[in-house]
C-alpha cells in the first residue's frame, strides 16, 4: 500500500472491508417491528439489490459522515459518533425507515475502523479516516409506500486534508433559483434526495467558479446553507470612546467594521441560520459550544442576505472541512458583492484550531466528544 496521505483530497479510496447489517421487519400498529443482524465485515464492496428496492424506486436512503483521527499522542479518536447515530435515526424516521440503534451504529463504525486500521492516516498529515454510514430500503415494491427491509452499511475511506497547503477562503454565489428542499420537507434530514436536488444549483455555481449559498425556500430572503455545509457569520459589536462637548467621554456602540486605533471590541456575535430546511450540523453545534466558552454571543435566527454587509467573517462548516472561511459572496440578482476578508479571519481561525486541537488530542476533551478506540 502506497498512499500519499496529504494528497488524498475528498475522494473515495477503497479500503479492505466494509461493514454490513440487515434488518427485516413488518408493520405492527403503525410501528416497524424487526431485528437488526449483528454487523459483520466483508471484503465485497458490491451489494445484490432487487431492481424494485424502495431505495431505488422511492428514494428510501439516508447517510452520515464522521471521522476517526490519529492523535498527537498516537491514540485513535472517533468524534461525536453518537450524534451521527441519532441524526441517522431522525433521517430514518423522516423517510419511514428502520434505524440502526445507537449501540449497533457504534459497533459497526468501530468494526470498520479496526478492520481497516492500516488506512488510518498518520498524525501530522492532515488526513483522516472518514466513515460513510449508509441506510437503504431493500424491500422490492412497486406500490407507492415504505418498505420493511433495510441494510445498514459503513463505508470507510481515508480522506486528505481539506486544505492542501494553507487554510484558505472560498467564494460563494447566492442562489434563489433552485431549492434543495421545501420549508417543511426533508432538508433537516441527511437523505440522498436533498443532494441530488441541489446539484442543478451547485454545479452551475462551480462552473462559474463559486460555491453555492442557498437561500430559504419560502421567501429567498434569508441565508439557509452553504452547499453541503452550515453557514456561520461573525459580527463584532464595538464600543468606542470618543470626546464630546465639555471634554467628557462617552461610549458609542455600533455594529460596523473595526475602524481606527481607538476602537475597542465590546462583544463578538456568532450567527447561524434558524431554518426548518437545513441539516443540524454536528460541527456547527460543537463550534457554538466553543464560541460560548470563548465569551461570544451565539445567535441562531433568520439571517437576511443583506446582513452579510455587517459581518467581519463568515464560513461554511461541516465534518469534511471543519471550517471553510468565505472571502466574498456575490448576489447576482441584486448586483451586489459582499467582501468579507481576504484571508481567514482571527475568530474563525481560532475556533478552527480549538476544534482540531480537541479532535487530535492536543488539548483536554472537556466535553467528552471523542471516544478513544483501542486498535
Ligand atoms: N449541511 C449539509 C447539507 C451537509 O451535508 C453537512 C455535512 O454533513 C453539513 C451541513 C454539516 O454537518 P456536519 O457538521 O454534521 O458534518
Ligand atoms: C461534510 O462532511 O462536511 C459534508 O459536507 C458532507 C458531504 C460530503 C455530503
């Protein structure tokens, strides 16, 4: 095996084993009753599926994404996998599927890690072992409705550092032409259909040299998500001492860019959208906790696109990139370009480093976010 870990990128690299577990059930009093088989490892990466399986016919499919890190101390850490298990359970509920119980989810991920340990990238390369847990409906069905049989599969792949070289910014274009999900649809679930529905917009943005920033599908006034990541905006609320008549000084508060040497930052606000259609990101949840601990005000609310003008920093966040800072956002409908920063800003850089320090075991894991796994 000859892998250049730091050159991997976010692409699939085949490992030795995947892990599988099947469920066979039946509906009883509105509840899907049945049993999951014990997860087992197999070298065969192909599955035999009936052509009428509900995942193929009616989109009964959900997935997850989480990482294992080789720490600075040589230990292996799985980051917040229970949250991924719980989110898969909510996705399953959203599409009327059976969900792997949390214990079984953890057992399958740990087995996938142990059986593919030679694919866990060494510390210092920036690469990690990514797990893609997948849940599909396997019941053959032509009548429209949910199936009773499911397969849970954990697919590992080493992935490279998101940032080849330096932590850097990307540019976004606001989209009001394509909705990735309806306001009360499946956007809050991690299901394949949301991604297929977003491709028209994301591919058009990529062709133009940008990433795609979705607006809310009801009014298109508010920021929803950044491609396949949550949005974070940082606002600095300043207080400034200035001379007034009579020689006394007073404190002026204003929300604006830092001006002049006499400005003093009073508070920092971490803003993230409240929306019924976005995926609750585990990375965003972790960053919000860290931001509060650093004394920031964390606000989750509707964010008008025009508010980008008042932000000093912004980023996309998710498992793959952790934080991906944004330098500018184009609004093609209004002919506006919002310039944020040329380089990643200090607040998001600090949050990025703090979270990575926890994931790589460089600081104490005070929240119990990492499970140390014996190899
Ligand atoms: N939003 C979407 C649509 C995603 O696909 C992801 C990635 O999983 C995220 C947000 C970020 O979520 P997480 O931080 O749990 O990876
Ligand atoms: C992430 O893990 O951050 C993602 O964006 C998920 C995507 C690769 C589906």
